[in-house]
C-alpha cells in the first residue's frame, strides 16, 4: 500500500461502503483510511473502554488495532463485514491487555449477584444521571461479560459476529449475554432503557486525537517499507 493522497472529500464518502474504501486504500489511497477510522471510532472506543476500564488505555487499544488492521488489510477476505473484522482485531488486543495485567478472572468464580450501589449523596446525584449509573454497572461486570454486552446489546452485532470477535461459541455468547443482562437488571432495577446507547461517550477531540496518532504511525511505517 502506498502513501498517496486522495481526491475524495470526507463528506463525499458517506455513501461508500467500508469494503470499497478498503479496496481503494489497498490501491494506494492511504488518506482514505481516515474515513474508516471516523466511521468506527465511537464503536471501537466504547467496546475497548468497557473491556479495559480506562479512557487512555482504550485509546491506546484503538490505535494499536487500527495500525494492525492497516498493516494487514490484504488479509481481509470479505467473508464478514469489515467493521466486524476490525472489532475482532480490537477486541483481541483489549482482552490480551486485560489478561497480561492479571485481571481476566475465572468467570465461574464471578457469578455472585452484583451488589447494589450504596445509597448516599453521590448515588442520589447519580440517580439523576442514568448514564453514569449505567456505566458504573457495566464496569462492575466481569470483563468477558462487559465485552459480550457491548458487542451485542450496545453495538448491535449478531450472536455469530460477537462469537467470531471473542473466539468463543455462539452458545457461550448467549450464556454470557443472559447473565450480563440479569446482573445489570439486578443492579439497575430495570433502569437501563434507551440511555444504554449513551454510555462511554466519544467526543470529537478524542476522535481527532486517535485519527492523528494512527495516521502518523502509519506514515512512519509506510516510509520504512
């Protein structure tokens, strides 16, 4: 893949599929990779953030995933949606980081009912901000449950797509999702509602920062090739 620019304005790329853009990036229009990133930044950040539990590390995971995806675009065979392929790369990176720091616990040891948040001034304020309460509840889930919940319920992947991203069976995805939902219902007392779509917000400043850093890394790698 070359280092050529592109004549396509980002605003003109809305109707073009990921797969077509990837094809053009493979042909040398490296700058078009920015379109891919801006399309998927919010989704990848929210999934990464749910798994690793930290804003800055989630950004690092995203950057690493994008760089790896770019370097391996020739391996994308089109058997799944490009977005699913990208999520799988990012999810593997996020889960690997969690395992490396020894926080990926045995799920069978983590099946007790989640404790309800303690009542106090902070929780009373949080009750008025359902998103904050939901984020706290999601963060309390075991890492694998968080990943499954984000992939299926928040980002809308199918069971098969989530299973492929997590390298587990579809039955495992169904089981984890059922248990994650049950734990969240107990914790939130059926207060999730539509606010689930607003958890782990991804602002324009963070989006720009990730795009800038990834493109810089890609240019350096391309210049060395």
